[in-house]
């Protein structure tokens, strides 16, 4: 299948490209490189450097590549930027999505997969939320993810496009950008491998569901290959395993210290510091992926311990870059 991956030079998108190539699909990437990097894109995969807000250029790329399926990962993905700049958020995450959906439909693509978010849709949940949990987004970023799903429903109903929304939990792993505000694992790895102590917001007792990027890529591949079931479907993609930020920091500190020792560094990573709590942070966010297991045959394969180790090793190997 010819699959066009928007945001394919980013963290999750580049793992999706790798997973699709391994499954024998052909890929092209659309990315404006605002946070992604050409270095993430597998060799031989065409990279079209463009902004999804540019509908005319997008149409030309679709006409040239003629994708049978589209995997839409490109997004403005900062919650705080969406609060500061809700118009920009809507331009990229709502209008940009509509441009991609329109181009997919016009060029005859049959499948469409969209990166949605469990955390921003479900809000604070102490037990794993399923897909029936009421959506109540409070940030502009959450609102555009919710609206995005509604647009997918519209395209499925009106034009017969096979549409899937994957509601990710907290995704982490190799290639995650350590410079953004999200991506606590990447941020902590970078700090700890420099022998420094990260700052944990508040008391650190913030429960999250951490799912490994390459596992999320497999879920996307399965969703793109979905040919049965309703025209629109939403699936949670997470582990249902609760981990708080203090546990996460302790696990990473162990892996990073071992890597520093292996590199004959004399640095001893100090215990993490606690800073002020961040306004609006959810206390607990965790999803059930039972539906994805039942209908897509997807389950996460990498435990948090192994995932943190592999991520720390990747950051150690790429720390000079
Ligand atoms: N990382 C998470 O924990 C998480 C959780 C829930 C949902 N998501 C969603 O998953 C998707 C991928 O996120 P990620 O973590 O890989 O982030 P990322 O920043 O690594 O990837 C996003 C990619 O989109 C590109 N991009 C941004 N704006 C663009 C535009 N206007 N035109 C073209 N390309 C553009 C960036 O350059 C980048 O390569 C996003 O839609 C995000 O909202 C991520």
C-alpha cells in the first residue's frame, strides 16, 4: 500500500514509517520540519517539506504520490501554546487536518488514520478510561483533537473514507524531541545523561500511562490495514499501567547512571529536585486499550522498564548530536 505520513519526520511519525516499510508498504512523508528532522526519515523515503496549512501545495503532493492511505501525525502539539495562541492551534490542527482530509479524498485515498489523544479528551481519570468515557477537552489543543475526530466521522459518513482515530496515552521513546514542553522521558534523559538533576513539577505524584513509540507505530500500521468494521472508529492506544513521575525519574536515573558509568564518566546524577506544580496538570490520566486488542489485535509489547532502558540508551548514543 502507498501510505503518506504527515509529521513523518517527527518522533511518532518516523517510527510509523519504519513500521510500515518493515510490513512491505511504500511511504512518503509530508513535514514542515518545525520540530521534526530529516535525519529521522528512513533512507529512500521521499520527504516533501511543506506546511499542511498550504492546501495548494498539499494537493500537488497528493496528486504526485497518489497515496492509498494517509496517516496524519503532523500537529501543533503544545497544550500551553494552544492556550496562548488558539488561532495558530486551530490553523494547524483543524484547518491543516481539513486540508489533509480534503487532499486524501480528492486523490482517491481509501484509509485515513489520525493521531488523537486520550489524555486531553478524557481529562482526570483514576482508572483506565475506555472509548465510551465522555470527552470533555478543556484546552484549545484538546478541542481541536476532539473536533478532528468529528471531521473524520464526517468524511467517513459523507465520502466513505475509512477513518480511524488513535487516542494515544503518553508516548515516549527514541527520537522524541527533548526540547519541547511535553516528553518528560526525553527531557529527563537529556538532563540525567549530562549528569544533572531534573526538576519534577510539584510532588511528582502525577499518574500517567506511558506507551512506547514503536508500539504506537504498530498500532498505526494495524489501523491503516483495517478493512472491516465501521467507517469511523476510535481506539485508545496505551498500556493501562499507572506510573507516577517520581517512579519514572527513579527508573531513568538508574539506567542513565549505568550508561554514564559504562562511559567511564565520574558523574553521579543527583536526586531529582521538586519545583512548583504546573497549573492545569492532570493528577491521573490512564487509558484502556482493550478495544484495540479486540478489534485491531494490538497490544503493547514493550514494558515501561525495557522502554525506559532503550530510550536512555538511544539518547546516550545520540547525545553528541
Ligand atoms: N507524544 C505524545 O505523547 C502524544 C500524545 C497524544 C497525541 N500525540 C499526537 O501525535 C502526533 C505526533 O506527535 P509527536 O510526539 O511525534 O510530535 P513531533 O513534534 O515529534 O511530531 C510532529 C511532526 O509534525 C510536524 N509538523 C508540525 N506542524 C506541521 C505543519 N504545520 N505542517 C507539516 N508538518 C508539521 C513537525 O515538524 C513534526 O515532525 C501529534 O499529532 C500529536 O498531537 C502525541
